[in-house]
C-alpha cells in the first residue's frame, strides 16, 4: 500500500476527475483532488490487487492548470456537492481531456483514427444549464428543507444556497424554494423539483415541475401561486409518472428554444428531453448540418429524431427528411413542431423501436442519400449492425448513405459503432471532435463523420 509520506507524481486525469499516478511499487493510484503534473501525498481509502484509491493530503508541486473552483459547494470535504467534479481544472484543459477521451476510445476500442480531428465545440462555462432535476428533502431534526444535488459519494443532499452552472435567476431561487417547501402542508411528500428554462424575445420562461406523492392541499396550491407571481415562474405538477405532468394553472407563455440560423422555434414541455445547454446545441446543430451538407435534391433520415432538433433544420436544406423515434407520442410532437415551422411538406415521421431494427426494417424505410444518428447513451448498435449486414448481402434497389454524421453522448458506444462502420460496413471516419455540452463535469459529448467507400 502507498505510504502516507510517499510523494507521487500525477501522470494524467480520469473522467471522475481523479489524478492517476503510480507508487514506488508500480501500482496505479487514483487520487481525488490531484491534477496532472502535481506531486502529492495521499491517504489511501481503497486498496485492490491492481490499484488503489485515495484522497490528496499534501502537495509540493502545483499544476499550472489548477484554478479556484467557481462554486462554494465544490470540494472533497463531507457535505460538498457531488456534481461538477472538474471545477478545479482550467476550463480549456477540461475540454482537452474530453477530446483525448474521445480519441482514446476510438483508437483503443474501435481501432479507428479519424482523418481529421475537429476543433472542440465549447461555450459559456457558467450559467449554461437550462435544465436540472433537484432533489428535495425536509430534514425535520434540523428544522430545514434542502433543495439541490446529492453530496459527494453520499445519498444525503448537499446544503446548497447557489448553483453557478444554473442561470442566475434559477440559482437565486434555491433558497426561496427551500423556504416555500418548508411552509407547505405536504413538505414530507415532495421529493423532487425539475427546472426548465425556455427562450423568448420578452425574456426567459422558467418552469418548475413539482413531484408530489400525495394530492396538494388548497393552501399548498395558493402558496405555489404566490411564489409563481413573486418569482415570475410557472408551476407544473407531477403526481405520478412523466405522462401526468400538467400546468397548475392554464395560460402563460410556452417553453421553447430557438435555432436562429434556420429560423426555427422548438416548443417543448419541461419534462421533454432537450439539450440542457442551448448555446452549445445551437452550434452543434449548425456544425452537424454543415458536415452532413444536405442538398435540395437529397433525402435524409434522422435516426432518434426526438422533437425534431435536427430533423427540422435538415428540412430547410434537403428535399425530404424522415425522422424516426421510438415513441409514437414523441413522433406526434415532432410532427406538430414541423407544422408549426412550416416544414410539414418536407418532413415525415415514423415510430419504431430503434434497438430492435432488422435488415428488412432498414430496407422498408428506403434508401437515403445521408443519415444523421443521435442516439442515447446505449448507442445505435442495431441500426449499425443492420447496415453491416446489408453491406455484406446487398438488396436490390437499396443503397447505403454516402455520408453519416453521428452525434454521441457516450464515447464508448460511439467507438463500438464506429468500429463496425469502418471495419465491416465500408465507411471511413473522416472527422471527429468533442462537444463540451456539460462544462465542469465528466460527461463527454462528441460528433463523428463517416463516408462510404463505393
């Protein structure tokens, strides 16, 4: 085991923001709070045959990339917030780490080296998070209510007064929300508040979704209305699953975000999946379309289309776009968004379980000139495998897309699928790059471009 007085030189950093070093015996040591280039001492908390894990106790050489964290609740001490683990690392260095993670996954898991590494997409590092799911807990013994995220490596909630990654108006609402919940009759039966912010010319629209396990009393309803009037927000109630979400009172402005490059407005509900970082999403959509380069003569398929985040911009450039998603309800919402933006004539939508696609399904959807793929963390294995099978046994009348742009929220599943595309489906990986959608966190978003070799 690493001795408490041994000085270790940190060689790298992992995605949990732990420094990685080797002790005198050559064993790997993961060190919370340490950064590459630093010389530190460590208190080991876990020891296994191949590695150890511990916390930094002393430092005699500091990294030039170390910065003062921007959040008062960040730290290694008990009670600190468990989110945003990379705050002590310079924001530009965080992006470099994520780009390296993408490259390493492609190289080691897929044996794929992109012909071009794209410049990472990055933007504001504070106040960027337009969506958040906050836990709520009434702590009767302390006579207080906590609203926020969990403590580091704990099921307890952190005692938070601000959250700098939220927009300022949302962050400033944390303490008023605690006071509100503390006054409510059902304060012991309110486990969660979900925040979502939309954009309007007149100013932002903030929606708060209150999860309640018991019906609210009339008094609680009035307390929510008073809070909404004071803070300029709208309340949504969720008595059970996401499908039960509804406005406390009808009326008021709708939630929406804009894609100004394409003249598109995207309405959404506060529980819908949308990108939390609207600024980065705007850049992401623009780059994806420039890389895909659809023309007015081409047909494009948008796999995992959601509400139409890529489908509708594609429809402003291509002849026709087919958006495919797993939920019929979601597909209907995408149709409504296309109609609202005047793109119904150039779009069509289909509901299909994309994790169980077959070759026959792929052929039935028809050939497309280009594809855009934007799957969840599980990736698009079934879709890519069907493409591999068609490459090995072509069907008459069906041709593979000449170009694929793959937007990923998990570099490991992107690498898995990239390996299939490059080594078994006849594609080259012509470009790839990281997207810093979640600054200060370990989350890695990325984009890769594949071209078919006829």
